[in-house]
């Protein structure tokens, strides 16, 4: 009887092992498919950015350039306004991320305090701004009356506090144990010290997430430049300059199609697609370089074990 049970258990374990192997194989294939779908457009754009524009018109460029060239990147980088836009984009991204994250974190900390009498009312006011806004024209007139046209601060001040970011940070802070604050108050710590010494270290994951949101939004922004600073070349941003560059290069498409049919014509070596690919790679590089440093903070559970109830 015991021998029969042992044999039955072995067969059952073997069947479970085979089932788990099949499930793991299926999950692996699905995840591999997602990886390919995600990475292929990036690699294809990178290959097009290094490929000759006229040769790319033939098609067939997938993961590797067929005819190497740096003409696309030279077309993007040869203008002085491109480098000026790069510096301004980096500056506005850094300043806006630091200032907006600091103010949003402070407001979130204040509203998350249970002793604050008007926490719910202020939260409702912030939520209302997510659904109701003055619109583009009133916003433009307000910034103009405040003297922020042709100014660097038009990139920073209008978006000092985001209602969505505030709600995210406030929700995270509400999940932290109250015992941490109570213990610090018993030791004589004030609210500012509690915020700096306790909440800031524990909120690194949500701060990193919000910082990435702000940085990506600031880096990709160009419409505010067109509205307020398009006449000031010293305050232009990279995205706006790339948009203008793509608009000016679009006329090359017709010339490139004609040149592709004539072997003797080699004047045009870039096309809209090739220049757009190079511009896309240059635009993505800073964010791609920044993400690995913030990825390690995208975890939760830093407070586990911090307090024993």
C-alpha cells in the first residue's frame, strides 16, 4: 500500500512539474513577445537614424543600417539654435523638477496631516482644477499680464504644483504609520524636521516617480515656447527647434524621391524620415540615461519593519 502511494505521489509530482514547465514556457514566450514589440521600434529608429536618407527610401531597414552615414545627425546638430535649445531644455528640466517636486511634497505633507482642519477642502479645490481650467486664451493673457512672456520663468511658475502629483504623494504619505510622527513629536521634533528627517527618506520611491513624470513632461514640452518665447532665440528649447527643423526638412521628401531615381544626383542625402529618426534618438537619450538611476526607487515596502505595532 505504501509503495502504491509513493508511486502515485511521484507521478503526481511529475505531472505538476510538467504543468509548471509548460506554464513557465508560455509566460516566457509571451514576455519575449512583449520585449520584441517594445524594443523593435527603438532599434528600427536607431538604424534609420544612421542610414542614408535616400537609401532608406528603398525600404528594408529593420535592425541594422544598410548604408552608414552621420548626415542625419549633422543636419540636426549643425544649427547653433539646436545647442541653445539643448541647454535651455536641460536647465528648465532640472530647475522645474527640483522646485515643483519640493513644493508639491510640502503641500502634500501639510494636507496629509490629520490635525490640519482644512485638508479635505483644499484637496477638493485641487481636484477641481483637474476637471475645470480657464483655457488656453485666459492662461496666455494671465501670463502676459504677469510679465512672463520672453522669460525663462514661464517654463517654471505656471506649473509649480500639479494636482495629480500632489494627490499621488499625499496618498503615499497617508499610508505611512502615524507612530513615526508621534515618536518624533515625543522627542521634540517639529513638523518641518519630521518632514525632512522621516518623510523625505521614506517617500523616495514616490518622489522618484513624480520627479520622472515632471522631468519627462518638461523635456518634451515645446508648446509653451511657441506661445511665449518663439521670438527669443536665447530661450528656445530643443523640442521646439526640432519641430521647426522637421518642418523645414519636409520639403526634402519630394527632392529625395526624384534623386533616388537618378544615380548621378547625390545632393540630397537626408529625408524627413531619416532626420526625424535622428531627432527622436537625440531627444530620448537624456531620459534613457536618467531612468536607470531612478529605477531602483520604484519599489515599495520601505516602511516594513520600521515600526512594530
